[in-house]
C-alpha cells in the first residue's frame, strides 16, 4: 500500500530520472515549488488533485482496486 512517504520517494526518483529540478516539475504540474518539496518529503496532504497533477507530469499513474 502506498503512503505519503512512498509517493514522495517515487516523485523524487522520477523527477531526478527525468533530469528535472523541483522548480521545473512545479511549473510543468501547475503547482508551487513548496508543494513539490513537501510532497517529496512525504508530508501528508489532502490536496489529491495537486498530487495527481504532479504524477501526471512525470508520466506516472495510480491504480486503485476495489476490495475483493
């Protein structure tokens, strides 16, 4: 199960793999640099729309499954 820390790590790793600075990812995602910094640090947030925008800018996706 993904938590805020795991998502932050994925965002950081993908951003670095793409050679992007935090400011560049923020601009591509339509969010502020502070949001990227906090997201990468694993700060829990209820701003799921912004998280999804960042993941989309990195080419990542989230799969959600219903309980069996």
